[in-house]
C-alpha cells in the first residue's frame, strides 16, 4: 500500500523576548516565557511519507542523507508520533530550507515546526495547532512558536507539563514592522543554544536573576506589541537580549557569541536612533544582529547596516504566516 506524501511549510521566527534556560530537560520546557515574530520568506518545506518497506526512519536534509547526529531529534519526534498513533511504520523525511543564501539564521525552529505538522498528519493524527506546537517544542522550544504566524508567546513551563504550547498574541497583519538581518560571520555557531543555556543554568552567577526578571519583561513586551509602541517594544527587546547574552558571557567557560561586526552593527543602530529613526537590536545564540523597525524605515536601516564594517550581507523580512499542511 502507498501512503500519502504530506508536505508542511513553516517559517523561522525571531524572539523579541528571549528564551534562555530550561526548567525540565525531559520535556524540553523553557524556564522563562518568550515572545517572537514569525518571519515571511525564511521557509522550510518538509515532506513525510510512511513506507511499509522501511526498517528505520530515513532523513534527508536539503537533498542529502542526514548523519546520525543531525537526524537524532527528527527520529525521536517520529518515535513519539509513532507511539501516539500506535503505528509500527517508519517514514521517509525530506526537509529543504529555502533560506536566502548566507541568511545566517537557524533553521531548527521552522524545521521542527514543519516536521511536527507533516509527520502528525502522515501518522493519521488529527492534531490541533496547540498539539503541534507542543510536539515541536519537545524537539526545540523555539519551534513551538513557528506553528503560528505573527506575534507568538511561549509561556514558561512547570516541571512535567508535557503539553506546554505556544499561543498567538497578534496576527501577522497586526503591525507593519520589519526585521533587518545583518549577517556578521560565516559558518555554524561555536556553542549550540541547547548546550549554551544548560551551561548558563549550571554556572552563571546571574542565571537566577535572569529567570526572575524574564516574566516581567515578557509581560511589558506583550502589552507594547498589542499597543504597537515600537520604542517600548524595542527597548524591552534590547534589555531581554542583553540580559541573556550577559548570562551566556558570565557562564564558565564564558560564551561570547559576538564578533567585531556585531558591535559595529549595534553602534550603527544606536546612531540611526540618534538621528530619529526608531530601530532596535536583538541577537540570538550567534553573532548576527537583527534590527526591528517600521516598514517605512527598512531600506534606510538596510543601507546603513550594509555599509557597516564587518557586516557581510543584509536581508529584510516582514511578519509571516504559521504552518501550512497539504497532501501532495
Ligand atoms: C537564543 O529553541 O534553539 O534563539 O530548545 O534547546 O532547541 P532548544 O533551544 P532553541 O533556543 C533558542 C534560543 C534563542 C532565543 C529564542 O529563540 O527565544
């Protein structure tokens, strides 16, 4: 029997209030709440097809067979869904990232969101978005947010809360803002976020203060997003990003994600602000700078960042939609 080939499309997201730290390793629950914006154009397409001839799951990334390490979290998610659907079948997974060349952005959020949606349907499960978000979160917590479009919140999780999921706080057409990405280095980051946040939890003297402060920042940020107050969203976003980087830097051994181009891009943003442009910075577990601004200012911000020393390339993204699933 031939099973249907299910395709899902999901987009990357950028955290405006950051997730950094876990409260439960077994279910991969975040210790702090986070708020993100799903980004149009930064797309992952994943197809899943069950096959009774297979003796194990087979995973292909961008057209090549994935190594054991790369496919570990994929195979683990398929295992959970197999169990939930009481199936004994294995699947072939093909995942392709349609990210602009050298985007320098992580594809794990869009990748696990797309996988959660495509694989759930392939196993015949009629999962709600909430359920898909919880499934994606288990593989990578930021992926829980990419199930939804627009502005999305993932609450902090309490020990054992296996169903924790993200929720939409405003749709993609709520607010015409842009994210301008300034790529400041080539190649993969040195310390992955899972490893980095665990090191912070175990060794950073300011980790507890971060976990205590994060809910207040998220609450204020949610209100400011709803009120479309860019100066307020921006200043809270910068405090959240600086706090999490301070946490990473003060770990042992210290984790410094920044490159010279990172600091230069931060200065460019500051200078633009002095000239009256409302533009604000955030960075993830890597050296690239993402600037948040009004749509009308995006080309000016892109030009200024593109001229900044150490910035290799720039791209502009607008708010994007949530996951879409279809049968091929
Ligand atoms: C700095 O979602 O990649 O980008 O749950 O361990 O897979 P795991 O971590 P991940 O962490 C993202 C951290 C961040 C901030 C954020 O996106 O909120």
